[in-house]
C-alpha cells in the first residue's frame, strides 16, 4: 500500500527541486553569456566567418561574410554552403571545389588554391584567401566546420602588377645587345643578362661572385672596375651608370676587351 511521505521528506524533495531549478537557471545563464561572447567575437573578427553543420548547411555568419557573399545572415542561414559561397578559378572561371565539403569529409584543415575568386550574390567579385577547419567534440566526433576567408583583391592586384613589371624589365634586360650586370656596393654580382652569361660562360653561375674575379680574374678590385670609377667621378663613365649602393653596369662588345 502506498505510504504518504512525511513532512520532512516533502521538505527534502522541495529543496532538491529548488536546487535543480537554480542549477538549470545558472546553466542557462552561462549558455546565454557564452552565446553572447561567441557572437561578439564573430562580429569583431576582421575576416569573413561562416559556420556550417555536418551537412554543409550554413548555421551562422558574421557581418564581414555578409558583405563579401552578398547574403544577409537571415537569408544565408539554412542554405547549402555551395549556394551562398560561390567560388571559381579567377583565370579559367571554372567552379572550384568548396573547402567545406572536403574539410568535413577529411576532418582536417583545408585551404583554397591561389587565384580563387568569390562571386557574391550582388555580382561583386573578390580575390580571396581562406581556410576551413572542422569543429570536433570531446570524443573527436565532427560537429560541423568553420570557414574563414578574407578579401585579398588589393594584394593580388599588387602582386600581378609587380609580376608584369618584373617580366617587362627582364625582357628589356635580356634584349640589350651588350653585357649588363647589376652590382652591389661590395662589387658582388646580383644579376646578369644573357649576353654576360655567354661571354663568361666558363665562370657561370656569375650571380653571388665578385665582378673582378669573374670578369678580370683578379683577387682584388682594380681601378678599371667601372663601379669604382663611378664612385670617384662626378659624372658616370660612358661604360656604366651607378646609383648609390646599387649599380647597373653595361659593356659593349668593344668595352669588354678593356675589362
């Protein structure tokens, strides 16, 4: 037969319920503060951040990601990552494999290849660099992933401009019919053109060596070294042009015999 609890037992049960409710409220408050901290952290990060679940579905994103992909957080949440993160090869315009799928599959950090272009929903295009890392629980089970990316359009354009400039200078350097050497203040050879390599083929590679050792077979610089003449004269000699600690020295085939 069921026995009615005593007054003391009821009091004990009430205290246990109150304790459980208090602990539950504390846990909810801790979770709320954790969520607020995470949200504040995402907002303060200068890169775009998109978190996805194990299916590659967008769970959340920060303001920088919104700007770059052209989707608001409300629009993007619940969408497949391929839908909101549209990336192609900048040179071929072919679709690029999304790093989210690979990261979830391999359980490892995955980065994008060079020349990756992000095409936003609004039509804006950005050269980007990114990486995607899996989010794992204590037991090692993958719970999702985080995609971090940034706009490197300016850096990419600078690198491209520098590359084209270097190619142009290299073309001019090698098209000159006379020998050309770039020397530093210590008379070390930094760079030579193809003519110079041909003239002194027996001493190649020339870069990194002393010019007087390669061109004059001397152990010490002589007064005829063009850069030394430039250092003593107010005007550059016809055979060379020197600029501060770096010199571009040019020889015609006739001048070569006087070295």
